[in-house]
C-alpha cells in the first residue's frame, strides 16, 4: 500500500497559509478597533471575536476572507437587523473610505459588512450578532429581510473542532484541510464552498466511520465518507448537520448543476483515492493523489512525487547499470 507519509506531510505544508497568518490578524484588528471606537456600538456592549475557518485553523492557502463575529449583548430589542447593518456600514465606511481606484472598501452584504484590504489581498466580513433568548447562543441578520434573525453559535464550532482533533491524535484538522483542497481542485470556484465540506467532514468523523493509522488512511477514509454524505444530500435531500445546534442542518447556496457536479466528482475522487492507497507502485499512487489535490493558491502542485520518480509517475532510470565497470562520480565530498 502507498502511504507516502512524507509526501502527505509536504502536501499539507504546501497548502498551509503563509503571509496570510500575519495579514489576517492585522486586518481583523483594524476592523475590530473601528467598531469598538464607536460610541453607540460601545453602548451596545460591542465585543468582536474572530471566527471562521481561519480561527479554527482549517484555512488553506490563500486566505481570502476573515470572519469577525461582533457580539452586541446590550443592543435594544427594537433595533432591527437593517438598523444595525446600516450602523455598521456607516462606521466602517467612515473609517476605511475608498481604495486607490475610488471604490468603496466597505460593501453591504445580506448578513454582514465586507471590508476590503487590497494591500493584503483579503476581505474582512463583520457580522453583527445579538443574544438569543436562551442566553447561550446568538442571532445574526437573516438574508433578504429587514428584521429577521437566525440563530447561530459559531464559537461552538471552534471548540468542537479542537475536541475532534484531540480525539483523533491531531488528524482531524489536517484532514479537513486536505478535503478543502480537494474541493478546490475538483470544483474550483463553484459551490458548495469550503464550509459545507468542513461540516460534512466533521459529520463523517462524528459518525465514527473515519479512522486510520496515518494521514493517507485518514484522508482516504474521510473522502469516502464525505462522498456518501454528498450523495445523500444531493440525491435524497438528507441535510448536513450543524453540530452546534441540536437537530439543525446547514443551508447552502448552490445550483442543481453545481450539486450534481459535486456529487459525481467526489464519488469519482473517493474511488481514485481508495485505489491510490491500495496501489503498490508509489509513482502511480502519487500521480493519483496529485490529481485529487491539484494546485495550491500559489499555483504550485500540492502533492510531490516521492524520490526516484519522474513527474509523470514513472520510475527514474538508474545511472548505475548492473555489471558496469565504471561508476559515475558523485558530487559530495567527505572528510
């Protein structure tokens, strides 16, 4: 079996955010400071916290957006979702203005305000949140309505991810990253997005069906189970669980064509991954994993070939032939 431990380690390094790890916190800080400086939001008890894939350490190169969950525990109940989004826009537009091309850096979205940071090539999404009546969860603006709110608890997912990672000896988080990278390689910019695949991966792990003794086995096992979850979602309408809210499922925006593409491509990917793991020829196995994981945000191949193999997966011819009377000189010196 081709476990290719070093190559999986190198692949994970290849998709790990680099400069983003510095830029993302700085962009978050600037947005947080602007919101905390406003007198009215201070009255509302403004308390921003970083959430999202970056916070959960499952982002892959390159990070394009950072999510800031802006808790407003003291906001009066008569403040509508439209009111608070309007307020956020006013504060953030006043702070960040326009870019060098004269475009507003603050953009209104259904549930949040997006602030662009051209110098970092990323965005920060600031999501206002008010307390839910249970005192434990939060509500954020509902899409497409002036005063509807939807219950959520994004900080809970951060804790659950950490717990799942610990329960699987540190394999959960890197497996999520590999599944996110597989989604990017197989679907590109089409939906469903990375969050859908992250929660599908969490559901696969939570079911007890994902296991392994190394990263290759965890990746193949998770990919197999996630492909089944996608099949059930697309074909039978069985929702993907929201692990932070009992009985709830997540909602996504994707066309029927996009969902069908995800179903077929991940079904094929699961078969390819299983075949690659069982392959005795490491070059052929590595080539299959290369096709599954594609290229990273820097347009570089994620999964490397093992030593002694060409980029097409064929074995390199040895420079030393059996029975040769002369052995080519090496380049190393000793002494």
